């Protein structure tokens, strides 16, 4: 590793250079996407003199912390910089269990640092169709979320992920374009959010009791944005993949869910059918 490489916390002033680094890899992040992650996370950078050559983030979420956007410039790879950034990110987890979504290129590094696979995430994207609505149960109604729903949304999100989503949802609610919930017997049972992100729009998180609710929420959101580019990241075993392809959101990539320690456990009757993002989970 070059003796000129230094490491320090990321600041807002680093964001344009970080964006350029992700563009080098053909990743679709916008400056606002980087800024949102920095608001939620502890960011780290590697620099060779004044040049930003690497990044990593740790996002605390209760007893867990998600690690994301571990990037090293292509002309600095193989020099131990990625490993050094990961050590900083792991130290920032403190007593929290670290989890991440690993690309094929990164998986070997994470295995060497004690991470173990516990699932797969499939990335779907494409131009949105306006699909037929999947019917709900007779007692269920779909409606826009209101400010008064936020405590219940947090309760559902925490139960579906096993993590504390308070800070994440606070930031998402400020950025959301469309938000929906499914109510039954006066109680919110499921929700989904859509926001501007990356190349176009992103759906997530989607939290629901069952596949029918998840499909209905996604279909209603897609009907709001016909012809727009939409991305959604889903657990590969969640049952949505084949249906998403019928509405124009094709599977284009996958990553491996990994944890160093026991992965978070779902509680209650809901599951997360779509992630906020691969970096946040």
C-alpha cells in the first residue's frame, strides 16, 4: 500500500469526488444519494495526496449496522485500501453486528473478515408499466400515508427488518414522492415508499404481511409513474421476482447478504419485500 494514502472521516466537501468515483464504476448514484447516506452514516475516505480514491460507510441501526459503498478507484485496487476502509467501517460499528450486501468482487474480502452469507438480493429495474392491481382482502383498503402514520410505519419497519429504522425513515419521509399504506380494521398493516434515486425512481422499503399486499402496493406506485425508469431491490426468496418481470422490471444483478455474527431476525407478522437500498438494507 502506498505510504501516501491517508484515511479520515468523510465530509460534505468530499461528496463531489465520491460521486465521480462511483461514476467511474458506472454506478447510478446522484450527488443527493451520496448526501443522504452521509446524513445517516459514518463515512470514511482514502486519499492519495488530495485525490479521493476510496470510500466506505457505516449506518448504525439499533443493534446492527449496515456497511455500504465500499469503493476503491480502479487504479488503486489490490493495494489493501479496500481492506483498510473496511476495518474503519467495522470499528465504527462498535458493539453492533455488521451486515452488508456484497458484490461478487467484494465477497472474498468480506469472507476473510469473518462475514457469512445469509441471503441473496435481486436488483430489478426497467421502464414502469401500469399493471393490473392485485386484489386485496375484503377488509383491506389502500391509501396514501399521513403524518400520523409515522409511528406505526416505524413499528412495521422495525419488525420486518429486526433493526431500528427510526433515523432511516426520518430521512426517507423528507425525500419521498409517493407513500402508500394498507389498512385493515383501522390499523396500518403494510406500507411502501417511492422516491427519486439513481437513474430514475426507487421503490423501497416495501413492508407487508403477505405477497398480495406487496404486489398491490407496488402496482399502485407504478401506476403513478408510467414509462419512468424504476429500480427495486428485493430478497431473492421473497416471491416477487417473476411478477416484477411481467410489469417491466427485469432482474439485472444480484448481491449476497452477509453478516459478521447473527443476522437480524424478523418479528411479528410482516416481512420486508423491498430494501431501502443495498447500502442501507
